C-alpha cells in the first residue's frame, strides 16, 4: 500500500480544507504554505496531491465547499413563504456571518476566476455567481410586486450587497492601523451586521 495513504483518518480531506480555511482566515490571506498546512492539520502534505492534485486544486475545492453552502442556503431561503423584506434581512445577516467566518472568500473567488482557464472560470460563474444573481432578480421582483421595494437594478444591487458584506472583513489592515484593532471579533461582526442591514434596507425600501 501507499505509505502516504496508510491509516488515513476518514475525515482527512475535510481536515485539510478546514485547516486551509483557518490559516487563510487567521493570516488575512488568499494563499497557504503546504508545510504549515501539514503541520497544523497533522497530516502529510503529500495528501494535497492525493486528494486535490496540487495546491491550486485544494483552493478550488475550498471555494467549492464554501460557495456550495452559500448557494444552497440562498435557494432554501428563496423557497420559504415569508415577506420579501424578511427574506432580505435574513440574507444580509447570513452574508455578514459568512464573510466573518471566511473573510478570504470573495478574494479567492476573484483570484480563481482570473487565474483559471476559460472553461473553469465559466464553471465557477455558472455554479455560484449566476444562481445568486438570479436569486436577487427574483427577490427584488417579489418585493417590488408587493410594494415593499423600490424598482432598482438587481445587477447593481448584487454588487452593493456583496461588497458591503465582504469589505469590512477583508480590510483588517485598516482596522489595525486606523482603529488599533487587529482581530475580527463577534462583537465587531454583530455591530457591522446591524449597520449593513440598516443601510441596505433603507436604500431599497419603498417610500413610506
């Protein structure tokens, strides 16, 4: 048998992904060292090749793991029988929580779209970006029809909402050098969540 794969724990692949995510979150980066990954996961770095082909494959698998969870969550929310305003509040709240947990996610997404071949870049767009855009189209249309939302451009709203949710957690250097805060805390997350929801809702709600 291959000594690299002998006596592997059943969760070895997931552990590599989880450890890579933790390293990127803690380091505020969109890259990892395989030696650090091996050390912190307690697994042979050769398993990256075994499971993912190479480090780029690991990054793609990490993006797939995180983005699939988002798309499934949004699709489940859109299927619920509730007012469009409540759907949007819940979605914005979930987005802030997601970027708190994975502040590297949007940067990783853009990096892989930029660096991948056209076929892989299109796959990422088709599986993760297009479903989210369609969900916004549907949600805003429902809100306008119900008289709850103003008529706005769903495409522009996509960039505003995701940008607002992502920006705070991907700008830790600003926190460090301007506000003397060097870590993302639950308290900061909660404060920012409240602000995002208040500002975005104020911009989309119909007059009165």
